C-alpha cells in the first residue's frame, strides 16, 4: 500500500490543484472537490491512501 502526501495549492470551483509534498515536484494534479474532504482550504495538507484523500 502506497501513501502520497499533497498540499492544496488552489481551489477553483469544483476542482482543486494539489502539489505532492513527499517528493520534489512542481507538477500540479487537478482533482475534483467531490473526491476531497469538504473542509479543505488552500494550504491544507492531505494524505492519499487506498484511493482516498484524508486531512492530515
């Protein structure tokens, strides 16, 4: 089971841009907000594990 860590960089309507924080990367991942915890704000830290995003 792999785990990835992300930071919410920006929120734009129904989508959020996430940046990986567990590796060196400037790439952003566009994710539908329906897949993310409802309480996220810009700067929130998330853990992705077993196809689920969780607040850290």
